[in-house]
C-alpha cells in the first residue's frame, strides 16, 4: 500500500459455534482505535487503516478460534513511500516514469464445524 492511502485487510470466517476473531501485527494484538477499525459483518472480518504509515508494515494475522479449534490467515504488508514525499526530497528526473500502483490482498479463513458425535 502507498503511504497515506487506505489499507483494508479482510478474512472470511465460517464457524459453528461462533468464533472469536483476533487481529495481530507482528505478534501483538491489535485493538480498535481512532486510526484502526476492526469490524465484522456476518462472516466477513475486516481491519481498516484510513492512512497507512511505515509503522503499519509487518505481518498481520487474522485468528479465528472457537471450541472446535483455531485457524489463522497471515498477510504481509509493505508501506511504500508516496510519490509526493519523494518529490519534496529529490530533484525531478529529466524523464518521467510510469505511475506506481499499490497492491491489494485478500485473506480467507474458513473453519468447518466439528463433527457431531452421537
């Protein structure tokens, strides 16, 4: 993602019983704040950062856990320097380069219910 742009990570979680969802960044639990929004609509869990900065780089995990077990999905995020901040610190080249576009990642975690025993 380009520095200053929105970052959205999503996990699709299907579980019975309902799973508890935890997001982590480099092993540290992430809590909702004015900068980070954690949400869940049905089976879709999302982590949204309105403006990504270098400190948002790292390995994100979406962890779904219930009595049947635990499943996780891992995604690495790299925050690229924005073109605006680069222009402020360097001279413009004589020839221009093409646009640089960020990438989008989607992660899916699916958990099947435990087998029912008679």
